């Protein structure tokens, strides 16, 4: 994990660092990987569109 939050949720750090989504779901306490994907991947896609 990173030392400073900078406004990003921990799940987003994990996803953006390439941690497999199944592992992120487990760490975040999500029973379904779809919950993790819906919660943490949309912001990454939005950021890429802005670049």
C-alpha cells in the first residue's frame, strides 16, 4: 500500500497496481468480483479517457 491516500480508495490502488481482481475482491470483503469491478474499475477508465 502507498503511504499517502491522495483521495483514492485502497481497492483502486490494488486494481491500478495490477493485483488480480479476485484477490482485490477478497481483500475488500466482496463476495462477487462484479462488485469489485463496478466499484473500482470505472474511475480508471474515466481517467484514461481524459489522458
